[in-house]
C-alpha cells in the first residue's frame, strides 16, 4: 500500500514535467474517430455512454474504448480493455500493449471521461496523440482543450453539450 503512494508520487512528478510541454491541438470539424478513456472505478455506465455517442452519428467501429479500474483483478474478464495501476512502472512508462496502441492512435477526438485526478489517467491523456482532447472541468486545465462542467454520472448531458459545441463551430 505504501509503495503504491510512492509509485504514484513518481508518476505525478513525471506527469508534471511533461505537462509543461503540451502542444496546441487543432480542431478538425469532421469528427470520425473517437478515443474514450473511462474511469470505471467511479462510473459504471460505459455501454450507455458509448450508445449516446453512437446516437450522435459516430460509427461504433470508430470508437475505441479503454477503461481504468483502481481495483484491477487479473483473473476477471472485462468486456472492454481494462487496466489498473499495475500496468504502469515507477518511471511512468506504460507496460500494457493495448494501452500503448491506444496512446499512439491519432484520434480526431479524445474524451477523457474521469473527474478525479488520477496520475495514470492524466498520463495517458497527456501522452495521447489525439488531435483534440475533451474532459471534465474538475481535472487539470492543461490536459484538455475543452472542459465540460458536469458530473461524471450525467453522461447524457456531457455528450449533448459536447456535440452542441462541436456543431456550433463547424
């Protein structure tokens, strides 16, 4: 337990060093691919959130989802690719192949669906090659280009507000 706190300290230190080296993403008015980074420790409606995105005209095959769980169980099978604190080393390097692939993918839009600052989630958001990043207002302002001020449980409002703004700047 104590080692987890020390590990998180080092990951946060690496993250803070990298947050100063952020780039301005460019919004493309035609959103085709979406990366969805979800904290399933605090949010249990991932399928409903994906369905809301599909209702807005995004093809299901163009939505790539990864989920984080604070209590990750190796023997349990999850319906979407899931990771935990075990998948990051002390230097803040991600050791899981599907997570590295997610980070390297150039999505048109990355939705960081977490409202509590967790070091590993913030690290993935920061390292992502997505062109445009959206998240919650309660998370560090340097990570996301747009912040939506709502609760994590109100996913319908989040998606509605997101697409309202996306349509208004087209």
